[in-house]
């Protein structure tokens, strides 16, 4: 089973990170791999890709005529790819050595048509993990959060609606049959703040095939969390637009939002009370700060969701 990994970028400023991502794929334990590097409308990026990887037997490079956005670039890369499976990795991510091997094992063992793994953080800030970010809100920085997974356990393998977009794969014929990612989630729906390409695609996967995504927690991909993404103002803005995006997706793709409702229920009835009990039993400033921001981020998501209701109805 050949796996084609699609990796896109749009600027030379991120090229060194793309190189790390590409090398993590090529250094992996799974040998039957094709790496598709796509420049999203930047000829200088494409020239550098060709200079560094043009002669590599496992690498294909291509360039869009103009900057068209990540989902368009990914669809283009998937169209260029020749593998039995198409997998997606972001330019600021680093796959573990066994990543593709574990995904392929899952395809074969569970007769799956889509498989994904766990996102783990690589904190780039000098102070490491931000004190204000509870694990329940790791999804704000593109990392698998507490409460994700089958029965809400991120350490358990099993069927889920979708994994994160930087660690998800599909059988190539299925991806083609579904016409790939909906590139108009933001544009056609009327707002570029709408997010959730992998959730929308996985919702269509379920509707068309009555199948879910098999989640492999050991198939890890590190996500670089840059320092600016750990600052309170950035996280709050991110939470707001995530809430807004949830309402937009709920309005336009209603079948794609059930997991968020379930998570909110657990957040309010299990995680928050549990943290409060722990704070009472073992008081600490760190625990108090985490509990405070658990509610602050929840509130920011709620405000964004409310704005979405005003916007979308």
C-alpha cells in the first residue's frame, strides 16, 4: 500500500519548518511513501523545493498558479498523488518515525477508509507550555485535547468523527469520490473565519459511506506551537472565532458538529467540577489559573457562537 503525503506551504518564511516536516516523512519507518510538496502560488518556494527535492525518487513537487488557500493546495496535491492512501501533514508539524506504518496497519486491521492519529505539542516559547492553557483547550493550538477520542479518552484507539487536519488520511479513491475538501467553506459560505475542513469532509464521508475515521493515538505528529500562539490575546481571539466557526458549520453542515456539543457537556459537568474539587483539596495558584481560564475560554467560545447566531441566524 503506497501512501502519498501531501505537504503544502505558501511562503519562504515557513520553508525551514516545511523541510523539517518533509524530512520526518522521508526518515520514517514506512518505505512505500510518496511525498507531494505543493507551493501555494509562490514560485520562489517551488524553485527551492525543486532545488532540494527535485531529484529525490520519493518526492514530487508542484506549484499552484496563484495563492488559493490550504484546502485548494491540499486538493491539488491529492490530485497529483499516485498512492493508495493520501495523508495530510502541515508545514509546521513533525511526524513520528512510525507514523505512516501505524496508519497503514490500521487500514489493514480495521478495513478502514480513513485513519488519523494524535497531535502532540512542541512548545516553541522559552517558557514552554503556557500556564493559562488547560488541556481541555489544546485544540485552540492544533493539539489533541483532553476529552477527544472514543468515549472521550485520547489514549484509546477507535472510531471518531475526524482527527485533526495535520494528521488525517483517506483512501485515495474515497477522497476523490468525495471531491476532496470543500474549498468554499469560508468563501462560498460568506466568511473566511469559518474553519473545519477535515470535520466537513469527514461528515460527508459518514453520510456517503456510513463510515468513521479510525483513530490511532500512537501515530503521533508534533505541532509547533509558536510563542505568539501561547499569548492570552491570541488564544482568546482564537476561541472567539472557533465559537463563531462552530455556529457557521452548524448552520451550513449540521451533521458535522455533534462532537463539539458532547465535549461542551463533559466540560461543564465533568472537567470543570473535577478541577474545582482538585483545587479545593490541593490549592495552588497554577490550578486556580487553569480553572479560571477554563471558564474564560469557554466564555470566549460562547461569545463567538452568539456572534455567529447574529451573523448566520
